C-alpha cells in the first residue's frame, strides 16, 4: 500500500523546488558595531577565563539591546599575546578565547537587557592597547521541535544506506551487522523512516536525559579519583571546552619550549577562529624545512565527536612529557616532526559543546555558559533558583545522586533527575549538541549563530572524488559536501598545509564506531596500490586499540574525505580512526567514551595498550624510511632545495547532482530527480611543493613522499561498455484502469534472463500524465518455485512506490539470471498508459591501461628564489637516492 508520509513529502518537496530554500538573511538584522579600547600597562600570567582584576587586565561592560547573538573580537598590538573572555552579571563565564597571539574571538547568546562584562588580558608583548569590536545579530535562538532519539535502523544493501542518509536524518558511523545507528531529531523523523519501510528500533528514547545522566557519571568519577586523577597524561576527568584546548596548547609551549612550538593552519575557521596546534620534535625551533618527515594528527572534523579532539590533545601532552624519559618517544621525536591540530572544526565544536548550556557547567567544573547544576564544590544543583520546581530536599537528593550515585539501587535518583529535567529546562544534549558540520550557511558571515546555518561536512569537502557516493548534495543533510571542492576555509587550510609539507602519515580522528579505516573510501576504486602495507599498519593499530581494521568503503562509500586526498595526491599513508567503544554513542561519560579507549582498559584491546599505542604505531610509520622516500647529497650551504609537482585532482568520475532540493532524497529514483543542478566530472588544478634549507655542512638528508601518485602508477583495469543480454518493453493498453481509488488493478509481466554472465538489471516504469499513480513490484522464482521479492531502489525490497507523478525504478546487481514476474499496479490512471522497460547487461571486456611514473621537479635556489640548478627526480616508496649538485649549487662555492 502507498505510504501516506510519501505523499506529504512529495507536496513539501515540490514547494521547495518552486520557491527554493528559505533564506535566513530575511530573519537576521545586524546592529552597528560597538568599539571599545582596552588598556593594560603590565602583563599577567593568569588565565583570562575567570573573573580577574588588577595587573594586566582590562574590563569593559556592555548591555544587550535585545535578545540575540553577540560576537566580540579583540585585536592586540603586533607581537603580543592577549586573551579575551565574557561574563554575565553573576560572574558566570559565557565564553573565553585563550589562543596564541593577539587576535581573539568569543560568541554567546544574550537576552534583552543583560549586562555583560568583557575582560581582556595582556599575557605578554610590549603593546599596551587593544581594539575590541562588539557585533550583534538581532535574532532569536532556534527552538528544537520534539525529543531527539538514537534509533537502530535495519538495512539490506548499500542503496538502503544511501536512502537513509538522503532522507535527511543523521546516519552515524556506527554501522554493523545489517543495522545502523541513526539520530532522529523528533518522532516525525523516526516515523518517516518507518514509512519508508525500514525496521526502526529505539536505542535511546531521550538523548537529552541520556546526556544528563552521562554528565552525572562524570561527576561521580571526578569525586572518586580527584579532578586531576585519571590515568590520562593530563589527568583530566571531563571533556574539555574550547578554551581548555587553547590553554593546554599554550601550556605545552611554555613548559617544553625546546621541543614544542605553536603552529596554525594557513586559514581561519568560517567564524574566524584560528586552527591552532603544536609542532613537536627535537630542536623544534630550528627550520621547519630540516628534512625530517611529518606526522599529522587532526581531530574534530565533526563537531559532536568530542573524544577525537581529546585524543589529539592527550597525544601531544604524552609526547611532550615523554621526551627524554621514554626511549620510544624520544627516538620518534628525533626522527620526525609531529604536528597535532586538535580541532579542525572549532566553530561547530563551540556550538555542540555549548548548546544550550555548556555540559561542564550543568554538573560543574567550569564551562562557557551559565550553570544550573552540581559543581565539584557541592553547590546547590538548583543554583539558588526557585523556578525549577524542586524542593530543598529534592535538590539535596539530586546533589547526592550526582556525587555518590544511587547507592540503594531503588531508582530514586532517576525519579529526581527526571523531575529536574521536566521543569521547563531545555535539557542539555538536545539536537543542536549533535551538530556534525561546520557553521557555513546561507549568510556568508561569521557573525551568524552556528545553530541557524545549514553547515558543510568538512570530511566530505576535500577534492579527491568530491561529489561521489557517501556525500550529499542536499544542504540540510548532515553529510552535505558543500558547493565546490575545498569550498570551506577549514578544509582549504588542511589542503594548503598538506601541499607544503612532506607529510608521510596522517591520522584523522573520529568516533564512535571502534574502527581503523584505510583508503580508499569508494568501493569502485579497488584496492590501494600500497594495500599490503596499509593493511599491516591498520591491523596493528586495530589490535592495539581493540578496533576492527578495514577498508574505508567497508563502513560505507565516502567521497571527499581527508585521507583520500592525502594518499591519492601525495602518497601519504592516511587512516581514519573511529574511536570506540563498539556500540557506543556520542557524549558518553568521559571515562567510557575516552579514558578507557586511551588506556585500553577493556577486553578487545591488545594487552591494555589502547588508542595511545595505535597513535604511536602510526607516528612511527611516518618516521620509517621504508614507508616513504629519502634523498641524500651535498649542495651549497644555505641554499634552498625545492621539489614541486603539478597535477589535476579529479572529482567523482560520473555525472552527479551538485545541488538538490531539500527533502528530495527519500524520493529519488534517478540522479536527475529533484536536482537543481547536474554536474559533469571535472578536475581541479593542484600541486605539491616543499623546501629544504641546506645545512652549513653542505650535507643534507631529505625524507619525502614518492614522486609518483599511487593510483597514477598503478595499472588500471578498463571495463568495456556493458553488453546487453536482455531487453523488453511492455506498454499499458488501457485495459487496467481501476474502477475507483480503493480498487487498484495489477498487470503481471513474466520474463526470464538466461545468460549466466548477466550482472546488472534495471526496471523503469514511466508515464506522461503527472496526476497518474503507479507502483512497480518485482519477484524472482527460487528453486522451490516461490516468487520472492527482488531488487532495490524503492520503498522496500522488490518494490518501488513513489507518490503520484513520479516514475518508478528498481535495479539489481550480482547474479541476476533467473525467472521473474514484474507487476505494474495502477492506483489512479483512467488511461492506463505507461511504459515498462526491462534491461539486463553483462560486463564488457577488460583492457589494461599501464600506470606511468611521475617526477618531482627538483631545484636548487638562492634564499631569494634565484634558480641555480634544476633536474627531474624519479623516486619510489622505500627508495633512497643520492643527489649531488655540481656547478652553481655545489657544496663548494665557485
């Protein structure tokens, strides 16, 4: 039977096609910028994220003219380091920025008439004055509709996964054994999946309440072990907020200046935050261009994946603490430069971590929003407010539950917590805290709240195979790829940095699927040319962490991902680690979701090694000369050696939809349906370029990636055009018109495919009158003589049931030889005029296209760029070559 939800979706989708997506610009008004000057005669070593007075501090006040969104930017003098924080009238920290350097950015929602205190802190540098700019967006906070849930959805094929993601719900990476975890914003989204024929089971009925209970578990853990008592390198017991990362990065530089230095990627985030990190190595303050290989570790592409940035930060701390005392770490930092960027998507993270109130404040421990919960000092969980509807006794019980748990196991704590959450408070962990994307949107301004922008998935926005499966062209989808390859400043920053450094291994951190994924991301790309070694490294990381090691596409097809570009373009060994535990969920208690993963304190991990060991394995692969290339030789001291290679990075190899009307994904039968703009494959001009400064000895050793891109050097199997093995066209003849809406008619078309090599089959039912309504069903006879549903592409297996006016489509792949019955069901057509086309094909012949080698262009230059010598350099993975210049670039000056 026709599903009512599809008819409703069809109506809404058609309206969107006509009118286009609503513009947020119609609802946002920006007030004139307010300017303030801050002055501090002295510097302060105190952190600016708590209220301060006195030396090195300047405080200004500002009152909100109405409810809206406040953005404050601070610009200090050159070669200075200033920090910035904003507090409400009660002294609660609302936002803080403690980055390297002189520029800071803080943002927060405010209510009409609210008085805010802006605090600028001069950390170091000679300049005494700073410029502050306060921008205000007159806009109301969004109101989530319904209760977010985590559900488990059954699927039978990759097409099913594509349909789930295209329907606009949030398909997570926790996909195993024919079921996928999906976050739905409300009951309507859940019902939509049911209406499409999916088996939907509820895993967590209320993510807000689940979130709160997880924070209570963190509180109990902190009480038990002490605030710095975990086995992590930092000793932390709760998830960091944004300013915590900035503070930890700066502390590393201050405490380990000989081996840690600050760095930032070459672009800021969409809202203007620096993409900061640290570089760690022996003698790190020498030239970046000293010839050592680079290991790049990045976290938090996806805003809600908090453990990913925790892992990056703890790895940096572990390396800094271990240098000189741990032989393995010391050896690593002698051989390689390790670059750690904990947060690639800081804007999205700030939104996820702070909506509607910072989780650390809900149950204490600091944070970036007003608190209303238990803190480590045992303050009243009702925060002195009579509006929560809890008695003093209930408040005391909630405090006790948060600290000690339900000792009697009688459920009293759950009852009180449910009452607390039901008292009109927007529970933390609402749908906005599960944001995945960055903060880009219809308004090209970083002054717009992230919660009002559609966002782009950074890990679908890289250039390699951009536009392919596993990414989405619908802006409302969580996997929206953006309008162009590298359209986002966050991905452009990673791309530009990767172009300029010899990154021999890369890890991009995610969660929560307990996986180690290796290239390629698309099934049709086949195995990577370095599959044997990639598998060996991936398997070793998987054993250490207790995670499954597999191809990226075994999770599901993905295109436009970080490591796929780095591997395909530069030959970088790239992996995604999906931090566990298996079967976990976002925003789990800190000990379960991160500490145990780090230490390996769970059964699947190898000898308790955990995630920390997996990251060391990857870093050591980056340092291993057998896994990249090395050139050695002599050249003029102080000269600059440069390698450069220009090429084209390809998007997806088939025509694809570039932009689709929101909501159309659940109805799509062909790539053109609902598509606002189709895109032919294209390439993007690209290059790699890095340099080395020749030491005063005139002798150099340069670790680099091979000159030939992996897939370019690989022989390719070129599949010939499919050969038709079956073709049949059947037309409606008017005899099947139904007598009324409740009495549909059926036309059965038997057919048989006899060629055993047939591997593809499609059925397309088309008609000309938009008001007509048909369904298409297909079954195949088994050995017992029963006709079982067969084929996919519709509402369920063997069935395509789109709304009236939409064509029907079914397809199948694999062993499709057999005896069939197709059934055309006429719901509402007096003419009964339709055409059913059945096509089946077998693969064409295969030819081999040999791979070819590429060369680096190697030049020797003066410091001001004058080329002294140039040659082609062909070098393979694991190869070492001697390069001795003569003439103008020889070691001995002429």
